C-alpha cells in the first residue's frame, strides 16, 4: 500500500498530526472491527486499516507542521494525558472493580510523561509512546476481565477496542454491560412467548423486563436474584391473567343470554383483563346486570319498541295507508313474539333481536322478524296514495289518536295484557280504514271528528264510537 492510498483510506489531505491519525484510526476501527461489523469482509478491511495506520504513522509528513521540537513534544504529552482523564462517575465506578489497574495506568502515564519531557529526540519519544501503548492495551484487557467478573458478564470476548483514552474505553465497557443485560433479560422473556395469553400481557411483561434491566444496570442488586425475580414475576403475571380470563369466561357463561344493551360493556371488559381495575369493573357490571331482572328487561324492550313505533306513526300522513298498515302488522308480529317469550317458546336472546327494529326502514324491520321465526312476509299492499291535501284539523285528529294509543300501549305488559294490546291494534286498524273512507268521501268531516272521543282505555266504548261512525255507511260490524 502506498502513502497516497493510505491517506485516501484515512481521508487525509496534506499533513496531519499523531492525534488526528489516531482519532481517524479509532473511528474506522469502531466501524469496521470484526467484533462489531456484520460485514463478511470486516477482517480484510481491518487489516487494510492497520496497514495504512502503520504507513502514515511512520511517514515524515506526520510532523511536517511540528518543525519545532518543543511543540512536537508538547503535542505528544497532551495526547498521553488523555489516558488518565476520566469523569467522576467513571472514577467512582472504577473503585468497585479496577481501581488498582487505574492506579497502575496513572503511574505508568506519569513516568512516561517525565521520560518524554526529558527526551532529546523524536526517536526516543516515539519509543516511549509505543511502549506506553502496549502497556495500556495489556491493562485494558485486564480491566475488561475484572469488569466482566464484577458485573457477572459471562462472555469470552466482545466488540471492545483496547486503545484510546481511558474515558472512551470505560464507555465501551458500559455499552458492553448494557447490551449483555439487555440480551439476557430478552432471552428470559423469550422463554414465555409460546405461553397462552402472551400477546395479551406482552406489554406488562416488557415493563417487568425493563425494570429488571434497570436494576441490574445500576449494579446495586444481586444479578442472579434479579433474573430469578424476573422469572417469578412473569409466572405470577401469567397466573393472574389466567385467573382473570377464567373470571371473565365464567361471567359470560352465567350471562349467556345477556341483553344487547350490555354487549358493548362486555366487549370493553374483555379488553381490560390486564388492567388493575378489571375486578372492580367486573363487579360493577355484574351488579348492573343483576339489577336488570328479566321482567324489567323485557318491559324496557317493549316500551322502547312502542315509543319508536309511535314516533314513526306521528310522522306519517294520515292517509298514508300502506305504511300504516305495515306498521300495525309489524306491531302485531312483535306482540306475538312477546307472547311466545311468555310461553317459554322463544329465548330472551332472540326476543332481544326486536331491539334492532327502528321503524325507519320497514323492509329491514320485517327481515329482523324473519330471522326470529323464519317466516317470509309479503309486504305488497298496493299503491300508496296519500296525495289528499291535509288541513290542520285532520292532522290534529290523527296525531291525538296516535299519541293516546301510544300512551295506552306503553302502560301495558306484553305478557299479561296481550288481549288489550290486540284490541288497541284492531282499533288502530279500524281508524286507519275510517281515514281511508274519509279520503274517498264516504265519511264526512263531522263523523271523522268523532274519533277524538276514543281514548283507548275502554275498548267497548271505543268500539261503540267506531261502530257509530261506520253505521253512517250502513256497515254493520260484528265483534
């Protein structure tokens, strides 16, 4: 290798100092050293770096800018002093495992400084520097061995460069320690990755690992005990997770037919199995479900359906025969489903499917009924002719009837008052027909006004009102 090639490899133009040369060498070595680099050609590159360093170090250009011997000597002395420059933290750390070695290095550096100060030629200075470097390398190896022994680092070798200032070497040892303990704790965690539930508690396990790593890195605990504690803590974490998972599954089994209103809360609870509040939230949810007795639950469902149906009917045109007929038919089917539930012919879970009925898209609502009883319903009731111009009085009659019917229905129990519900639905069907007859001119407005007398509390009286209105058409009703 030529001097030009060596300079090119080190990135040097013109003259250079020993310190500059060493600094570049350390930087290249840290990058390309076989113990550090994963490059297959790392060993070959390191040989070229060493060869270039030897060439540049022996080249006369090194000291071209130091023609004055005194300046050259002072520069060498400044470089040598760096060997024993350490900060307070590292100095304190050294006292635990290698303070005797530090004292030897310090003594050797001081004696070398005295010899260099007394030297009269560059050759003598160079010899003393090389002798010190060899001594430093040997002491650094011993220092590393003591460091590994003290911190229980069980490795034969590591990516450490045995040269340079002491502070830089100590920083390498610290990185060595952190990497080793980090890998050790990760290996312990890796033993549990195939355990059931690992993915659910992975974050909690990582917290335990980081805590163990921090304790070991501080060097104030027994490493073996910390590793054992980490294993015990992970096992305890799995045990606690298993208990919570079982508690959750038992809860699901006990509440197999849970009301839809609790479905979201149950899903959220599953995601909180690893949270500290899990048992509190489980207890709270159990109490909420327990407070909802079957009677309260089906009544609440029934009232919710009647409320939605009433709101929908109030939005309709009084002469919108098709939609009104479909709503009344849908309410009749809903009544039958509650009757089936009361006879234990329908589970509460299936009954709760009625909660999805919204009286917005009637076709979808009938599909929900079909999923419960498997019956296909024909919803073709002819054309929807509701183009008759309304006046406020007609709308008021219709709205009053719907409000009164809704209030009457919501007071009833679908299991105990099935007959009363059926009668109200029949009366609403009759009222719908009367509006239809009014639309075509078969009933006058005075007779339509009589519908205001209906209150849906006394079905015999209400039937009498309806019969009197229809009697004007010569219609006789048999009831």
